């Protein structure tokens, strides 16, 4: 017993020594700011999601973030990437969370770890693994015991991993704050008492994990103490924490907006983004995070929100390819420098506000004649103004804030952009592709690997999201005396689906394709079909384009053909096919043959040259090529293709769908005071996404294997490899 006591005292003395020597830091907060090792900090943060880039890209991204004036990297933790099946964990490659955090620390950056584990993030199923949906008694994000047990187990797993690697700031690591849940306030409001109970439980559970750093909940006005509630949005200057001893923090300042197949590409003007930050800081804000600082790419089948594009560029300061997006990156860098010059005053006192007329204000942080910072603001959206402040006159453009770190000299104005723009360009690599093709037959018969039922089944219940594709197969027998066989009008096949795409085949021939959209993923196919006397094979290929990531109890939402499925125009009237025998086949034949891999399948006979299939549905293409010279980021121009998926050397680039033409009007960037993602759109009337990012690290000097799955029918000879400059 005396030995154990002695060892305990030695351990306590060792920790005390580390504390005194400054090896271990403390993290807390007060009404002004996050306090790190006894020092209040004004912190500038940026979101970079590790699975949306590659480990080879991380050091450069972090250096550019550091050079851009960031203090903190913010990332979600993606549950479905880390626990693909219950109890089986994965932390390698793009999901090497520990490596990501350690590289951030090496770059001199802190980390804000948003464990969630619900993330939203336009990520498949909101970050939840699909198996979670099928746990008995499961209901997501409420006072539900199966959900809370699974959530606590995963959250504990992540916290334990971080502790084992000494990654919390109190251990000498970079993590200064963690988040539990994510934008839960609106959900809680809808479901009432069970939501409030869940919020209380989640906060208590997280704090009980004893990380040594603060926890936050974003968009959670009733965040229980000591959890900090934070703001998300385009503007958060008027946000107030739920307790006056908590700091004013902004966890998501949206730098742009995500892109969905079928819409234009949103851009947020640099001036407006800078204005929102300056106005937040002048109003006592002490932590602001750009969502996103680097958006990256939705590789594989990770995109969600229904129809979310492969590109997650987000008009961020660092673009999808890892290049700085000017003038946004440079203008924000200069803003951050100005804010840091003001930090001694900002962390010391609260501001005094002087009004110079309608829409004109001065926020002054005065400590002494040598420590003083001022923010001069003009909120008018159209008219410039001049105000006299101190001993000088200051010209303020409309919708702008000027920063005076010494209360005398303007060093930055949010509307005065002195950084040159950097137009995006794609240049040819002169790499040519020699394509081979394989067209698979539509599934139209029940085989050994199919299952049958006298009902229409929900798609994910069958596929468990192992594939985008599910075949619905049935037979239709037609008597020889049907009028349409004797030159009467063709019957109409109608199939109703919960989403997202349907390809309808009759006797192996494509009869038509329909698809939904982000606003309304549900769809109906209704068209005349060519039937023959006797037995006919109806084959409906249902395609999921990502699972829902947001919404009340989205685990209950359906995908696939749920009926009714009817034939109208027969002598008997309308025949309901919904409750007859249906067979189900998961995935395409090419998937089961692993045609997307380097080895492929020896049982497939590929064709090429004059026999190359073009503009044919359900066609696979492959080619080999050598990597182009240089180190510029690369992309594929897929504008000649329809819809499908792309692989490079066994790695999935993601879903391609450039032919889905963008709709809607393009705004003229009249953003001042009312910026939304619907304004400042470009690309309207053109393909939503033309280029698809290929990470350089996925290529070998020679013999790279490129495979493209084409659902609809395209011309692969139009595909080209380009460099991003």
C-alpha cells in the first residue's frame, strides 16, 4: 500500500512539474474568449475535412492555412468511415485521423474536433453508418436507449484514441475544444421533451469523458453548462451566448455553399465574407471558423444530401484542388493580420459604441493610450460615408468595416480588396486514352444471387447501401388477344419511386429514364412500353444518389420503388403489378465482377477500336495511361459522359453526372445585407460539374488504370485529362 501511495505521489509531482514547466497547458474560457494556458485568445479557424483530401495534401493545406492567418483547424469525425461494421474500426488512408491532427500540430495549428458523431456535412447518411439504422429499436438523435448506447460507445472510442495519442491540449496536443452533436437545436424544438432530455444527456456524457478541454454545441440555445453554445450562418454579429460567462463563438461562417447536381455553383463575394468576420469581432466575437476553408472532394460514394456533387469546393479560400482561391485567401489573410494587431485590446475590455448617424458606428476597445483598437462600420448597402474619428477623417465604402489597431490608422477595410484575382484554368495534358468497353445486359431474369418477394421492397433495406443500384425484376404475361398487339395503342407503364433515379427496361431494351432532384427526390416513370404476346421481362434499375444527411428522423426515409407499379391500356383495364412476384438483385454485374479494380475480371471480353461501344447504357470503359509531367493538380473533363462513377487505380474518384444541366436563374451578386446561397450563382444553363479531381498521389509514373461506369450512355473518346492552374 505504501508503494502504491509513493508511486501516486511521484506521478502527481511529475504532472505538476510538467505544468510548471509549461509542457502541459490548460484550456478554459470566460466571457471574453477561450483561455489557453492562462491567456485569452482571439482565434481564427478553418474547416478542412480529412476524408475530402488525401494525406499527401494535408501538409500543404495546413501550411497554406497557417500562412493565411489561421490558428485552428476544425474537422468533423466521420463515424461511417471509421466503423463500417459494428466493432470493426478503420483509421487508415484518408481516414487516418491521428495523422491528420498530428500534422496540423506540426504546422503550428490548434484543432477543434467536432466528434458529433452526427455531422450533417452533405456527407452520406449524415455520418452515421447504415448498420446503425437496423439496430433493434433504433431512433436517431432523440432520447432513445439504443441510439445513446451506440453514440456513447463511438464518442468514447474517439476520445480514448485522442487521449492514447496525447492529442488534447492538456496533454501537450493541439485539440483545444471538442463538439458534441451538431445543429441539434432545431430538431429539439420539433420533437420537444425527448429532444431536451437527449440534449441534457449528450452534454453530460461528453463532459464526463474528462478531455480537459471545453465542449461546444452549435445552434443549441439551451446548451447545458459548462457546454458552450455557438452560432452557424452567414452572419452572426448579433448572436449572444446563453450565459454571460461564455465566449461568443462562430463555428460555421459559410464561405460559399455546396453544389448539387442540377443547380448553379454558388459564390460568396470576398468583401462580404470579410465584412461578416470584422463585424462579428467588433461585436465581442472571439472565435470564428470558416466553413469551409478547404472543401475538397466527395470521393467514392461519400456525398449525400441527395444529389450532392463530387466537388465540395464551397468557394473556399483554398479550392478543391489545394490551390489558393484569390482574392478570397489573400484578402482574408490581410484581415486576420489586422485582427491580430487588435488582439491585446480585444481580450482586455468590452467595447464602447458610438453612433455617427444611421448605419454608422464606431466600436472602440480602449485599454490605454498604447493599447486601443477601433472598428468603424458603415452598414448602408449602397451609400459610402465619411466620419470623423479621433483626429482624422475616414472614408467608408458601403457595407464595410475599417479596422484601426491603434485607434488612429486604418490598416484594413473589408470592401477594399487589394489582392489580385486568380481565374481558374484547366489546360490540356495532351494525354490520349485508348479505351476498351464492356456493355452488360440489363438484369431481366431471376438468378441464384437474387431474392424474391410478393411485394416491393425499400431499396436500402435490401442493399444496406453496398451499392447505388438495385434491380426490381418481374414478369408480365400478355394474352394474344390484347388490342395493342393488333396495332392498338401501346400500354402505359407507371412506376412510382421514393428516389432518386429509375432506368426502365422491357425485354432488355431501355424504355426510359427519370430522375428527381435535391428539392424533390421522389419521381414517377410513366411511358408507353413495347410488350409482346406471352411473357415479358420488366427490369427496373433503381439508383440511389447518396442517402439523406439531414431532417427529422431521416433514418425512416425511403429510397427505391415503393409503388404502385401499374400497366394501363390492357383489355382488362389497369393491372397493378405491385403485389405480384418481384426478384431483387443488388448492384450491377460489373460490380460483382470487380471491373472497377486493376485486375478486373478475366471472364469479361472487352472490345475496342471500331467495336468500342458508345452512347450505350450500363457500359464500362477502361484504359491505361502514364502520369503527365509536373506537379499541378489533375482532373478529368467528363462533359461527354452521362452518369456513373470513376475509378483510378482502384480508388473511387466519385460519382460523375456532368450532363445533368443546371437550372434556375443566376444572381448578379446583390449580396449586401442579404447574402444567401441562392445568389451569386454561376454556371446556370451549363453542366453542374465538368471536372473531377484526380489526386496526384493516386497515380503511378506509368500504367495507371482508369475505369468509368456509364449508366446512361456517353462517348468516352471525349474524356480528357487536364491540369488545374
